[in-house]
C-alpha cells in the first residue's frame, strides 16, 4: 500500500511538471516513434473509417467538470512544425475567413502542411453532427484529408483544434485524454479540454 501511494504521488508530480512547463517541447522525427507505434494499433479502424467515408471526430469536454490541472498551460509546436511522413496542402473555404489566422497557426504545427490547394477546410457555427454520429463534435477530418470541418466557437484554443484535425491527415487519435501543445502525441488526443 505505501508503494502504491508513493507511485501515485510520483505520477502526480510528473503530471504537474508536464502541465506547468512554459517551454515548448521540440520533437525530433525520432521522438515521433511512440506516436507511430500507437498508430499500428488503430490503423485498421482508421482504414475502415477512410473507406467508409466517415471522419475522425474530436469532442469537447465541459470545462466546468475538468480539474484545474487537466486544463494545463498552452504551449506551442516547435519552430517549423513537427515532422510528418508526407507533405499535404489545404485551402480555406469562405466560411473560415474570420478564423484564417487561427487555422493557419494550427496548420503550421505540422512541417509538411501548406496552404493553397488540397483539403477544403470549412467552418461551422455549431457542433458537427455529420461525423460518426457522436455528440459535441468540434472538429472532423474525413478520409485523411478529403475534407475538414471545424467548430471554432466550441473550443478555447482554435489553433489547437485546427492542428489536431490537420494531424489526422497522417495520424489517428493518441491515447492521451486531453489535447495540448505539449507534443505531437498530445495534439492528437481525442478531446479538447
């Protein structure tokens, strides 16, 4: 029992250290190996969703129900963005013009993402209800970059939501609970907290 309490206390200290660091985490391509390993476990589901034309939905958590430690501090991706396996591009539809700067900041999180053509990005004024049928969906990427929808009014960090959805061009959801700027893996968490 004392060992369990010690382990719990140590985990709490590590979690606190991770969520209170104000220094952006720089990730080398070799640091993405854990993300790639996690992808192996979800690749079949991801491929099935892509073939079926369904999207990867990102939900939003009720901030009032989140412990303060779970909210963390906002960080940023490394200069130039995290490395990715291939280059991709996107363009903003007219519905996203009011949010263009925020979305571009999110796209810049990935080194291989450029603006100009490719994936259409649309912005919605309410939760996205045509993405796997889940509730409170604030972002969706259909078919690994065939189409992206964002509800930026439903989150406190629109750039993080955009980075997450652009990340689905290459990666599925990570095993982290709440998305943050701590690493490429945490950006790919399934919930905006």
